[in-house]
C-alpha cells in the first residue's frame, strides 16, 4: 500500500472515530502533497511524500521552540501532538550506530578524503536516510568524520 493511500485510509478512520486533531493533521499532509504535485506537475512517490512529512515535522519542531520561548505552552503542546500523528507515517528512525555505519560506508564508497568530497557523501546518504534521521545532524557528523 502506498503512503498516499495509507494517509487517505487513515483519514477515513479518523473521520469515523471523530478524532479532529488526527483528521486535521492528515488532511494537512495530503494537502501539502497535492500542492507540490500540482505546483511541480509531478506525482510524488513514497520517498517524495516522506520528504514532505519530514519537512512538516521539522516545521512543527521549530514552532514548538518558538512557542516555548514565547511562553505559549498550550500551542507548543498542540504542535507536539501533531508531530506524533505525522511520525505514524514516517519510517522508524535510525539508531546512532546505524547512522555512523552508513556514514562510514558512504565515505568508503566515495573514497572521500576531505571536505571537498562532502557533497558526494551526502548524495549517497540523503536517499538512504530521508525521513529516518535529521539530515542536518548527519551533515555535522559527516563533516566531523571528514575533518578527522
């Protein structure tokens, strides 16, 4: 079952259960996917949809940080609940050990030896880690490995 059809099925289930929060988040996710498909005149596969969902989670994490700084705990809590719903559709996150192993493999595969090769390493890692790890943190780890 594709991720989009899974989202649509869960939307129906949320309607039946009268779960307004879950329904709203799933509708927002489907809408974001449709918007990209219309704007770019493409049909997103599961990898593309995972990218959209990952971006939505990141936006909510940024919002939580801002709401917390602004003393708006109730809004930060709502964003956290939305993240939980979105994470139901994302693949299981990679462990720290798995990330280190994938970075080592990519460095070996590309024969990277300096920071100039970072783009090659990230090009291999991005598709393998999309939605499974914070690519910003992974980039920092790759940078540290290449500088060592």
